[in-house]
């Protein structure tokens, strides 16, 4: 069964330690909603298998997985498809911002 879930109050920090962890286990697809008048223009994504140890996500060519072109206006920006399959994520931005992360998830219930 597919369920829709949103997590409010997610902090995209300027450092990994200042960022909020989000459980995205079962993520199919999702987005991040950035409020208006934001200074946030880039998010670099970090992943974890246990919610404690995080590493910057890299694509097959070693390039960082990022969300860019967030232009300081309110909007919904798609989460990179590379986040699917992770249990936990954190975003590190060029500026700190509180956002909402939403997505469609495979139900984790038996």
C-alpha cells in the first residue's frame, strides 16, 4: 500500500550537525517545500542507514547529489531519485532554512 506523508519543521542547516534527520524508508518519490523569501539555493543530500552516521550522497560518477535552482521563492522542489532506498536523510544548504519534506512511501506496516 502506498501512503502520503509530510514532515514539517525540517531544518536544512548550514552544517550536517545543524540539520534535521528525516526517516524516508520506503520513499517512492517526494519533494521539499521551501518557504518564500528564502536564501536557500542549494541542498546537498546526506544519507544514513542508522540515523546516526551520515555521509554525503554521491552518484555513480562521484558527483554530490544535490537539489539546485532553488531561487529564493516559495516552491516545491523534487527530491532526487537517488534518495529512494535510503532509511534516513539530512540536507545541508548554502543557508539555513526550515522546510517541509513530503512524499509517497511504500507502507512499512505488515
